[in-house]
C-alpha cells in the first residue's frame, strides 16, 4: 500500500505525473504559483520535482535537478550538516524552518552563493514518503537588516558625539567665561592701575574673540550641513587673501609667541572663490597649528602653483598627528589627544569646517604628519584659473 501511494504521487524524472484529479491539479498549480523555490525530495534526499521558481533562483533546468541530491543546491561546507538535519527530520517529520538561527546559503549553478531560508514539510497523506523544501532568497532581507544595523550604529555614534560635543562646548566656554567673570570686578575697582587695566582689556579681547570664533564656526558648519550655505564667488588672487587670514590669527600667534613664516609668492594665484571663506580656511589652519605647537614654535605658510592647482601649505613643528588619526582628522568632533600636550583640543569642528568650505570651492584638503612630536602639514588644493594666469 505504501509503494502504491508513492507511485501515484511521485513524479517521473521529467516532472510530476499528469494530474489525475482536481486536488492534484490544484497542488501542481500551487507549486508553480509559489513566489519561492519549492523542491520536492524523497526520504533519501533525492530531488523528484522542482518548480519554475527553483529554475529561476538557482539557474538549473528541472531535468538537471531531478534524480540528484538536494545538497547540490548548497555550498559544500553545509552539505554534511544538512544530511544530518535531514535525517533527523525524517525521523520526526514536523514542519519547521531549517534556517532559524542559522546562516544558510544557497549555491547557484554558476557558483554564486546567496543567503536563504529553508522550510521543510512532509507531504500528505503519508509522511516520510515525499517532502517539500521551500527555499526563500534572503538577499534583500539581509541587505535591509544590515542597513538597519548600520543605521542603528550611526544613531548610536551620533548620540555619543552629541554628548561629547555638549561636554566639549561646556569645557571650551568655561575658561573664557571664568576669565571674564574674574576681570569684571577688577575693572570695576576704582583702584585698578592703568597697566593692569590694559592687561585685563587684552585678556577680554582675546577671550571674546575666541568665543565669537567658536560660535561663528558652529553656525557656519550648521549652514553647510543643512545646505543653506552659499559662496560669493569672484576671481581672486590668493596672495591678497593671506594677509587678512594672518590678521585674523595674530592674537593667537602673539599670545603663544610663535614664529610665523610667510613664504613670498612671485606669481598671481587666481582662483574662483569667496575671499572671506578662503581667508576663513587659512585662518582655521593657522589657528589649528598654533593650538598644537608649543610656545615659541615655528609655523610656516606657503602659497604656490603646483601641478596646475593653487596650493596653500600650513606647516608646524608641533605635537604632530598620530598615524591612526590622519584618516579621521577632518571628521566632525575629532579631537587629537597626545601625551604631554597641554594644548586644548577644542571642539573638533575647525578642520571639519575647513574641509566643507574647501570642497564647496571644488578643492581638496589633506593632512600629513610623521607622527607624535614631528609636526604636521595641511595642504589645500584649489582649481587654478589659467585664464587669469597673466593678470597683474
């Protein structure tokens, strides 16, 4: 009776036997209408039928699969375990998903692997005779899951950066605010001498300029990230921008007694850009060099034409940049912490803003350092305007 039932339902190698009844016709139609690959196997794991989705998913014709072991559709590394799982299922043929908790992969005819989920069920009326394996391509779902995990990591990092940023802002503003709070009653005293008064005013000037610069950088960066930032482009000679950038940086340079060397440039360096923003780029690079160079250190500024580009180089002999930080130095909120450095690392927005502004001008900025204690160099490259190369 068992063999008779099997002969009535088991297909020939060319496919299922022609349906002899309406239930069989419905079953055959269901297999072909299924959105997933369906492979029917016998108790030995031999393929006796495969639907059209199996052909499309794996690249085999049905005739190539019938009579072969189901394991041909999976990578070699899974086949041994799958035989054991299949044997356990034959002994206890309850519907189940074989992919639950497992990273299963299918193997196409051309050798390509792809993630799958496999469900297996015994076919009625006689369990243990034929089994249906439903194979679902999980490529898109796995991609979406990975995107979701990546997005979750990004949100966690953004939340961490937000907390770090708030802490850095509080720390960065506390010192100048403390200085202002200390100097206010000093200046109010009728007995303060003129020399002390001038010294206090100098401190106030430097600290308020420092805070104003922080606020402006924050506002500019927010505008750039929201796409609300616009450039007032014009043809400019970079040689005219350098003096204004130096003027904006002079307080910090003088405070730390740095030696700022500006190399002369004999030829015009014409670029298309916003002179205020390019000056801001140079100012931020000089200020960054000053922050990480010990008192009395050396900073050099050079602008020249190199390989068809207008290039600005700011180099210092300061604390340097760790090699592992070079790839992240322009990322938002990145701060350099080096052993023995007494320089505040700031908010980690100045160099990020530099990169954003340079990119808006169609240029690039790079950082170089031979390591801790070896100084650093920042190089800005802007498109050169050859049409203005002969301008005075």
